[in-house]
């Protein structure tokens, strides 16, 4: 038996760092949104307990450190059946160190697909618990769509799927740079809970019509990423890319996650296409896309 699985990437429409915890991690408040670009994985079942992982092109890390491989091992251990095996092929498109959750999305896709391939019939919540041990973004990406996330990203509140207003286009660009997570957290301001609670309250107070169209969550003034404060001074290519996107006509632009990717929302698709063309020399990854949900 074989199957394919799409691994949609994510962006953060809002991201605040609330506090540093005693365990060294940080409590965050973020709005996750999956987008219609990502990697594709293929799975073939085998009954000898062997798990293999191959790629469309050589990767910069060993297979054993890949989150897809780790996800397969974790799911098999959870099932308690050492005879479960699979040949996995990863068509890698998304860039590394980009703040788009590419590796986490691949791991989540592996959990979903192997759950079906091995006929485990585990509910999404159980897959999310397994995914939480692999990475902070994995639990959300098991289901995708639109969700508020708190803690280190593991406390999820899924909301009605968000869609861009009619005619709008999402542009995602990754500069010729990568942002180590430690760079993003070094010097990032800890805001406390007020801004995050106000953001959630604005959503709670929105009308049904506003919610169905994204409402206040997609107003230009609602986009925020606290990591821009710590990342931009150390990674000027990221800051410059945001300026370029705004200069090319985006109604809003924001860094995603801890960087280095930046997205922009354009009200006119022709402007978005022209912006993508103009940004090619400055980008190692570019995509014109939309929000994704099941």
C-alpha cells in the first residue's frame, strides 16, 4: 500500500513573547495559519520493521536527525509494534531556517499518513500529543487551518478557518539568510499578557460576519511579530525584505515565526506578481499563494 501526503507550511499572523519560564522556554501567544505551499511525502508500507527516508535532493543533515524519521519512530513506539515499517520519500520544497514550519509540517504529515498506513486509527489529539515531543509547531500542523496557540505552542484553540478577502494574494519570500532560533530569542522583549489578551478579546468581540471574512484579525493594524525587534538588527536582509515588500504595494507585511521569511498581502494579484518578480534577486524562496485549510 502506498499513499501521498501534502505538508502545508504555516505563517504567524500574530506572535508575541509573553514571558520566560523557569524551565528556560518562553510562553508565546500566536495565531497560526497554514498556507497552500509545502512539501509532499510518499509512503509505502513494509512489514519488516524497517523505516527508510529518502529525498528528491541531498539534505544538509543526516536522516536520523530528520523530524520525519523521528516522527515515524515515535508513532511506532506509541503503537508498540516493532514490525511496523515504511519507505518514506520526501519531496523537499520549503527552505530551512525560514520560519515557515517546513520540518514540523513534514513531521505532522508523517504522523497523519502513517496513522492511516499502519491502520492505527489514533485521533488527531493523540497525534498532537506525540507531535508535541518532536517540536512546538508540530501539534498545530497535525490539523492545520487557523488556531490560537499558547504556552510553547502546544495549547491550541482552533477557530473557524480564515480566508483572505476576495481578490487578495499572499506573497511569501525568504531572503538569502537563515535565522538561528537563539538569535531570535536573544534580546526579544517580553511583553507580558496584556497585548495577547487584547488580541484574543478583539476576536471574541467580532461579529459573525467579521469572523467569516477574517475581520479584525486580518486588518492591517492587527499583524504583529515581537521577534522583528530582535531579528532585524542582526539580520538586515530580513528587515530589508519587509521594506521591499511594503514598497512594492503590499497592504501589510510581517516576518513569520522567528524568521527569516517575510510575507505580504496584496489587494491586487497583478501587483503581487510584479512584486514576486522584483524580489527574485533577493530571495532563496518565493511563492504566491493563499491560506490553506481542509
